C-alpha cells in the first residue's frame, strides 16, 4: 500500500517541458529530439526491459528530525553585497490595496487554492467546488460550481478574460484541466474540460500564457517481457475534451517530434508541457515533452527551468540506508519569450538533489542552484552528506557551470533556500541549524560570507524591508524548552555576520507554510505576517461512561497575525473558522479575509473583530 501511495505521489510531483521541432533542435543541446515515431517506439521498446520506476517518492514533505541543543553562533568574511528585497505580491483596485498569491518571482504567477482581484474572491475547497465571493464589504457568496472530485485542486486567474484555469487529479490518476467562466459571478460556468493521463507537477502564468507541466508514467504493460508496444499512440499523451454542451473529442496532444530524451537513459516517464493561452481556449497552442522523470519546476520572467534527478532504478522505494553516490540533477531550460511557444534552449548538470522551487533562481542571466547529495526524503544519520551552490549560464546550447561552493553543512541537508539579487541564503540541518549567507556577486567565484547557528531550523524564508528575513520552521521555546512551530526574525544587513533578532514559538504547533509558501502572507504597510497555525493540545482522557479512543487531542487551527519588527514579534490577533482549518489569508484595504472549507470571513485589521462570514454549502 505504501508503494502504491508513493507511486501516485510521484506522478503528482514530476515536471518538465521540451520542444523538439523548433530551431533549438539544431543546437548542441544535451537533449535529443526523436526524428519520427518509429525512432521513438524503437527507443522505448529497447529500454522497456530494463525500466524500473526511479527517482524520489515525489510529494514527500521534508523529514522533520529530532531537535538538538543550541549551537554556538559564528560568522566570517567581508565585502558583502547589499541585501535585495523580495518581490512585491500586492496590487490596487479602485484605490484600495490588496494582496496577491505569495509568488516566488515578480510577474510570474503561481497556482493556488485562492485568487482575488480585490473585489471578488475565488476559493477552491478540498471537495472540488469553486466558490465565488464578493469581498468589497462583508463577504457575500455569489455563486458556486462543482469542478470535480480528487486532490491537488489549484487555479490560475486572468482578470481580462474573466476566466479561471482550474486543474486537479482524480483518484484514478487522471488529471483534468478546466476553464471556468466567471464573467457572471453569480453563475460560474465550467466551459470545457481536458482530461489527460498523469498528474500536474506545477504551472506558471506570464501575461495571459500558461505553461502546465504534466508527469506521465509509462503504460501499465511496460514490464519485462511485455513491452513490445509498436503503436506510437501508446507512448504519447492523449487529451479527452468535453464541453459544457456535451460534445466530446479525443486526440493526441503532441507529435513524436515534440518529444526529447537525454543522451543517457533516464527512464520511460514523460514530462509534458502544455502551453495554453487564456484568449484561445483550452486547446494547447504548443506542446513539448521530455522522456524522463522530474521533481522541480521554477520559472523566471524569461525562462522555465525543469530539474530532473538522474535516473536511479528503485530509489523511490528507499527511505534510509547509504545514499547513492554520484547522483546528479539535470536542469533543462525553456524560453518563455513567445506567448504561443515554449522553446527548448539547453541543459546543464549539478550534483545532488534539489529540495523545491526555491532551490533554483535566475538573476542577470545566471541560474543559481542549491542541492544536497543525500536524498531529501532519507532519514537516518549514517550519510556524510554535504550541500552545494552552483552557478550556471547559457552558452552554446548548454547550461555551463560558472562556479560552485561545496562542503556546506557537512553531515546535514538543506531545509530552506532563498536567492535574492546577488545573495543566497541556505539553511541546513541535522544536529544544528546553520543559516549561511552566500555572495553571488561574481557567479564564477561564489563564496560563503557568514554563518549563524541556532536551535531548530527554518523551512521557509521570506525577505522583508530593512535587510531582514522571516524564517518559519521548528524550534524550542526559549522559556519552556517545548518544541513547536517557530517564527524567527534574522538581521542580514551585515551578510558577514547574520544575527537572530527575535523569535516566537507555538508549543505543539505546525503550519502549512512549512511545505507550501502560498499559505504565508506578508503585508508590509502594517509589518504584519499572517500564517495558519495548528496547535495540538495535551491529550484528554476519555470520560469513563463514554466509548472513545484512549486519548484525543483538541486542535486549534487559526490564522495568526504577527507584528514583526526589530524590537519584537508580537501577536496582533487571531481568526478562527470554528472546527475548519484556515488555509489562506489575504488583505483587502483595512480588512483581513481568511478562507477555509467552511467559508470566507472578513476581520478588521485594527481590532481583529469579525466583519462578516460567507458560509459555503455543507459538504462543499
């Protein structure tokens, strides 16, 4: 059962893009385009007998190790670059400011379960229903539409066309993409649906163009001795379209020449990138694929990068023991300069494993990548791991290495990364929690500037004004020593000497922010951080006259607001949704709007008093 679960999760989180029929085919790229369908079929059949699912159990959340004692502080180096600011995730409408999804890069929009234009809020529930809520005053539910049951519901919004692109995966492993017309918010319409085998890894929107990265497993019959499948359609993804009017059609989403492969065998999974345009409907305007597995998608305003771990048969079923040696991650670069195409531009290799999208960042034409040579899902302590920061630049159809730092956090692995301008911040952990500051001013000679060692670790880093970082992770309470959710404030104005300025701990607490940065809100005008916090109280004994479990926990699941300043971190207020878990928070003017599967609540940012609640229908 565990293997089946991780197979499903692996499909869910793979990734990639690739265009073979374009001019890039002529470059000295590492990927090779198939010349025709017979070549693709011969290659697939030739390797089918040796195929075994490889790669990580994608979908894993970083293993949380036991907490250590505090370590000494330290720092060195000089000549630090000036710290850079984070992208601003806010906007205005009718003169009123509001917050947007917490995106990694400015102008590159990421999918989430909540979207807003400052007047209307769109919320997806775990049951697969889209709700449309008027948030100009007290929240009012305007309309709802069921999109489909499954998991991984996410969406992107285009204000000009008044459309949402929603996607999810059903329990049979089929992914659905759907356009929802919300021009009439009281009657949202599921316009058209595209079903494909496999799962969505991630998606990005720039302007009105969306790139959706899909992960597909090879057909079920690809087992030793049963792999002689000579139909090209067996190796290519097909799309099944259905309109609101009831018409259906099915066709191949890409041709054999749109599939590329690595020079060395990288498995028979297929990473497919569909390029969609909100103006042109759900039919892809371009489609590309790479015959490989993958783990991470990152996009700048100019390029999409797909990181794929080198094929390691059977690795997804291993969770401990000696780590494989010599593991590398291949990174494929695709240009986003054409709204109707996704053009392959070259590949490069870095050592080890990338943790998540924040492990990659592009600045001034240079890609920076942070990796660890031990699989991030491995437990145990016998692996003498180390981490790296590698810089790469496009040259002659490749991503060529410019420089590299090795030996970071020996015996530890990366738990958080943030690149900002010419600076990198890397958190490693196993026995202590070093925060490294990295100078990337000269990409050919990156260097560690400073190091700070504190108890606990950060899983997410968010830069704020005043050359400071907020860290969200796990650590001990200073007074009681109890471990829980920890929010830290780091002063990085002197990159050679980073300092822990403040921290607060929620005993027995955890937060979705630890594995999904979209759950974090920073609102600079009020120096306010808001994050969902789940706190588990002490187990309560069962009443002697009632049958029940031996012990049970009372759970609080609130949105907690923290005023974060150099002189302290103070709780500003809390919002709860009864027994429902608060998932997202946004600011609209002087109100905080929070969402859960129960509904949408508005609260005053001055008093934190409730200013209305729009309940979703039961079971939705």
